[in-house]
C-alpha cells in the first residue's frame, strides 16, 4: 500500500508542476485587459497638485434679486485669461469698478440658446445708462489669436467647426491651423453686440443655456464662463417676445450687484483640474469612451463642449 502511494506521488508531482508551468505561460500570453474608469472616478483619484487655483480677482460675483420663494441667487463668472478677449474683459472690470452693472436686468431668455442681461433701457434714446468714458474699443480681429502666440493641449476631436481643438489653461479652444479661439460651450459668457463692425463693450452679456451654438465662434467675443449658480440663469422663464426678449418690465429679473471676487469676503476658493495634467488626459479619454455599467455602446468620441473642465471649491 505504501509502495503504491509513493508511486502515485512520484507521478502526481511532475503533473502538478507541469500544470503550474502551463498556467503561468497561459497567463503571460493572455491579452491584457484594459481597465476603464468612469469620468467621476478619474476625478476622484486626482492628486491635489493637479488642480490649479482660480484667483478671486478673475471672478465676478453677480447677485440677482431673490426668487419667488425668497431664496438668494448668486452667480459666479470666471473671466477668460490673456491673451483672449482682453479688451472686453478689461471693460468688464471697469464696469464692475464703476458699479455700472448694479440695477440692470436679465432682458432675454431664449429657450435652448441664451440668457442675456444688460440695460433694459439701452435702446431708448435719452434713457440708457451712461457708460464709463474709458472703455476699450475692441476690434473684430480680437475674436481670435494667432496660433504661434498660444499653445493648446490638442485633443484633435472630430469637429465640423474647426480643423483642430483642445484646451488652453482650462478653457476649450478651437483652431484653423493659423488661428485659435474660445468655443461657445454651455455656460460660456459672451458679449452682446449689434451688426458689424460693432463688437460690443461688455455692458451687455449673455450665457449659453442650451446646445452649444458653435456657429457663433469667431463672430462674437467670449469673455468667460459661469462656474457657480448657472441654475439661476438657465431656469428662468422664457421670454415671449422675438428672440426670447421679455415684453414687460415685470418679467425681467433685476441684477442687484456685481463685484470682483476679491471684494467678496465670503467667497470660496475655486480650482480647476489642470488641462495639462495626466488626470485630465485620462478624464478626456473617459468622456470619449464611456464603459460605465449603464453604457451599451461607447461612442468612441466626444465634442469639445462635452469634455467640460472639472471645477470645484478647493478642499
């Protein structure tokens, strides 16, 4: 009996060793399984040093009159950085310092398009609010920048409006190969204007509340984006007049005040995920290739406006 056990053991040992070797070889030859993270998981795993602070001096804090239930409404606008749209951005700083925006109103809300605010009497001769004397007179050439003057983090997404696209210092950009410009994505803030050659001053502003109207790129100045309180502008009643303009003063929402962020004592410190970081590259890839449990067929691509830059209150 003992002799038979020894014989069986001597046979089984090589067999087990052979099985282990085969398993190891199979594991080495097996195709590598790529681990797909959801966009939210990528953000959750970011390192603290991958986030860039937004200076309070580059924020505008706009206070609307209270809503129908008596709740406060505060909107925070981040201004576009140099070299883009600086004539208009400079005007907005001047208008804020002059307290010019205080008392103007939301005058237009067009469904799936824009919410616009400005002087409700701006078109009335003799009744319009006087503008400061030292405003810049921006030219149409300032809608774009030369490509050699700005380096963007290219994504090269399919884009019917541009040859190329990517991000610059946290902002979505498009390019023709010779020029670069900011894109009309949801929550971006632009400058209202009349017919060319008028380029607007920054006294009349709008934000995108619907599908990205990219056909406006290079035709109107973009000056910033709303990073907090967007719901206070996107949920307003739609105007019933042409182009969504309100027809009576009672329909308008008054803007009580606008201040630069460094004038507001209780303003939180905001930060954005650096678009030059390794985590942003993973985030952009995840936005293009959704493998979350909900998704059946990943799209394999995304519009530049669908890769919204994560912004948060600093932890």
